[in-house]
C-alpha cells in the first residue's frame, strides 16, 4: 500500500493514513490532502498523527510538529546514507532545461493540447485542460511512445534514455538503500547526486524547470481563471486534482502540487 511520507520529519514513521482509514474516521471523501489544504492540521492530535506527512510539509517546524525535537531528521540521515563525501565522479553536474536539438523538439503547447485531447478522446463537451510537453513528462507520460513522439526534448533524458521516474523498488535497489523513492529523494534535495538524477529524471527535471517552486496567490489565481474557479487558491486546486490535469495549475501552484503528490512513488 502506498503512503505519503514526510522526509522532513524526525519521526521515521511519519506517514499519511490511507484514504479508507481517513474516511472511516472522519467521513466520506476525507483525506490528508484535503485536511492540509483547508488548514485543518491543527484541529487536534488525531489529525496531526494520521496526516503526519501532509501536515508536516516543508515548514521549519515540521519536525517538532511531528514528534521530533526540531532537528532536520531523516533529511540529514538520507544525505549521509546516500553520499557521505561527494566526489566529482558521483556528484551530478548542475544542468539547465534541456535545449532543443536538431530533430528533437517539443510540440508547441497549443498544438500539444489539441493532440493530447484527441489522443485521450476527451469528450467534446468536457473542459479541455491546458497541456504541455514538460507537464506530460512530469506526470510520467513519456512512457507512452505516442507522447514521446511529440515531446522529444522533454522526454529525452540527459543520457538519451526515456525521461521517466523508476518505481521505488528499482530506485532502492539501484542506490542500495531501503524504502526510498524518487519522491523522497527529490524532496530531500538529492537530485544533485548523479545516480538519483539518472533514476528520477522526471522529478529532478521538475526542480530544474521550477527552481523557485512557489504558489500564486489566491488573488492572482482568481484574476486569471475567474473568481469562482480560483476560489480557495492553490491549496484548493491541488486538493481537487487540478495539478495532474492542467499544466497551468501545475506551474502556478507548484508548491501545493508538490505537497499533494504521493512522494512514495
């Protein structure tokens, strides 16, 4: 069973309770993502315990909030386990967004949006969310050869392989560690390690695309998408799953989208 995990907590058992447990305790459609989005993390000890990962987030007080002593906890442990003494041969070279190469380009956003909704057979009266090649890559869709054909630049890793994140089991085996994933490694800032970057291309490229991963204010969001659509701001949009559906929300609400994604994958 996949559980969201908070690498910032000093508590090694800092997980979110599965959806079924949340619904059994708090009612239909209850989830840790919604609790965090609507500011319910301080509603009581039960919510804090059941939603340790979502309610901890990346805030400086996350360790204390989740039962630690304020130390950096698992993040430092992970750094020491993964790479005790960085050397030139295993330290990843900082790189920018992959430049377009001859014969290897991304389809422009508007053209890709049309292609994507035709490919997925989005119903004619359904809302057609914004799409882009980088967004498709970050959602793991480069595994689909039809997407790769239209998104060569985004879907081609630095070593010319397909830019996808490997499953947690494969990442753990490749790094010789137990219980790690691309989500936990990226969240802990380990994309500077060559082996992490190789096995977690999509997660690490997201950090390259959005080095300042912040959320647009609710007022800004409303001014773009409308007062009703933007109500609740980025936390609400992320809780409704708009990060996965729309390249616009994925970029405009980078921080909230990161918080709501299952980092054990």
